[in-house]
């Protein structure tokens, strides 16, 4: 086992999430000692804006931790013990395209769900594999803990291309839901143990245990009135208190009004009620705009203010996003076998889904990686939904690897948010035009097909 203090690299150092993650690391230093933090980004300019903020966050807690800021993978990864990956290929500008193009065709415009998520997947799989190769070249045996989206597609791409890689794919959505669940029940998040099955951003809580008692019945009553929010919405963390997120938590109500058996991941709203979602989306101003005008602008302004005055305004998110990645990494580092919801190869955990599907289930996190709990058979309704989504995502991965227009069109058509093959084609063709720099092979395949 690797010994502390650790060297940790953050790939995607210029992310709006970086200061929050570093703050989470700082408040947990006693449990997870660090010798060095390295920020690595291919966009050095953006990273240089964020880096002084990160430095300040570190120095408020430690004088001894070294901070390295680099665009050189060798500097970033040599002898690193852990790498946090949070790349956003195409940055928020391309997220905006991912959201607005489908909306122009009356289809859900979302970062990770529907055609937007598929387009983002097409951009991200190969750069993610490149990152894995760089880490493997320079650091032996480092674990990569990966937040990069769209996580389900990234996980499937990595499984196909680098099956042996030490990558643990994670998402903070289940744990964010657990935070709200705990708030509704009036207990600590740590006191809640859940059972859950699905794919990333496509799953259900089947049990919510507190002291061994399933509290889902009580939650159902609350959700039937308020959705998955306490009456005081602002009690959740700053990110998930934005109006669009509040709406999302409230939408757990209609979802459970129809299917009360299990508590859905909030992202199920895009697949099960796409029409209402589209009705309430503004095609000219999507979540990407909200984030650019909100989280990003606030952080850049804070960085500028800090540079000018030496005073750092509190402008970044610390919440489950940061604490979850630290929890998972600690469990990997110290073989704690903590139970967390993560993305793993199925291998029979969900008995009636394909053995090699990348599923999201509870797992014990050991020094050798996650060990999934046995879920057993899932009911036909959920199995059917998941299989369609899985086929869609797997086809998308194949489209990326083969540069196949036909498979991309099949993937878009198979997505539940897309009503017809004509919608799929129109959206895909617009996506190809917007992604020329990212999908040269697919663009070529498309041209040759005409
Ligand atoms: C949740 C999801 C992430 C997603 C994020 C988007 O945390 O788990 O996968 O990227 O929401 O949030 P944003 O505030 O950027 O819309
Ligand atoms: Mn996620």
C-alpha cells in the first residue's frame, strides 16, 4: 500500500470545482495527509487564474504542502499516488452547444443526458484514455479517481480500451441525493445506508436504511408533498440550491407519483418526463449559461479581487462534491472498505443485466479497487429502461472508436429523450457541424456518406 503523505495531482486544475475540492482536502488533512498537490490542465491560462485561489486555500491550512501548477504531464504525474480527473473537453462553450442544439429540435438539452450527453461522450472518451496513458507512463500504480462526465460513457469507453487501468469512476449525484434524504429524515448523512442500482445518472434507490430500518415509506410521504427537498431549500449546498436544481429536486415528486416503488436519481426526469423538461427550458439560456454567469464568473471575480486586495471572497462550492471524492480516495488509500456508490463493471452484481455493463451500485472500496455488493435481480420495468440506455451508450462508444456515423445515429435514435429517427439525424448533423474540431473522423464518415 502507498504510504502517506501523498502526492495528489488534479487533472483539470482550471475547473470551477478545483478550489472546493482542495478545501475539502484541507479540512481532512489529518485523515488524508498530503505532501504535494499538483494542478494540471491543458489550458494553462485558465489554470493560472484559479491557481492563486488554490494556493490561498492551501496556505490557510498548511505551510508545508507543496503546490505545483503545470501543463506538463511529466511534472504533474511523476511519482503521483493519486490523480483526480475532472476534464471538461470543450469547456463550457461546448456544453452550451450540447444543450442548445437538441433544444432547437424540441429535444432535452442537457450536459450528460440525451443528445448533449452523447455529443459530450464523443468528445471525451479518447482524451480520457490519453490521460490514463500519461498517468501510467509517469506514475506507477497511481489510482485515478474520475469525475469526468459523461461518466457512464467514459466508464464504458475506458473499460473497452484500457480494461486494466486503475481508474475508479465516480459521480456525486447519488451522494447529493443522500444528503437531501438525510436532511429530510433529520439524520446525519453518514447514518444513511442505501441500496441502489442503475447506470450513472440513470438509477434508483431501493432502500434507505437508518439503523437497519428502511425509511423509504417516510420519504415517500415527504416527497409526495415537497419532492426531495427540505422545506428550506437553501439548506442544501450552494450548487444544488440554484433555481434549476431546486426544480430538479422537486421533480422527484411527479416521478414517484407515477412509480412510487423506488426513489429515482434526479436525472431520471430527463428520460421519463422529457416533454415537461423541454417546455420549461429556455433555448436561448441554458444551464451552461447559468453556470458561466454564476459559478464561473463568481470564481473568476474572486480570483481577480484576491489578486488586487489580498482578500479572498468565499466564492466556491464546498459540499458533497469535494467530500465524496476525498472519502472514496481515503478508502482506496488505506484499504478502509467503506461502502460508497460508484461505477463498476457489473460482473453479476445485478444478476439480470449484462456481465460486462458498467453499472452504478454500492461497493466496498478497497486498496485494490471497488468490490460491488450483490444486488440480485431487478424488476422488468427498470431492467427494460436500463437495457435501452445501456445499448445507446455502448453504441455511442462504438461510434467513437470506429468513427461510425451509422452507429452514432443509432445511439441518438435509441435515446429515450429522442422521439424519432428524424430528430436523431437532424440533431446529430448539427452536432457534427459544431464538433468539427473534436470529431474529425465522424465528420469525414458523414461527408463520405453523402
Ligand atoms: C451533478 C452531477 C454532475 C454534473 C453536475 C452539473 O453534480 O453529478 O455529473 O456535472 O451535477 O452541475 P452544474 O451545476 O454544472 O449544472
Ligand atoms: Mn454525475
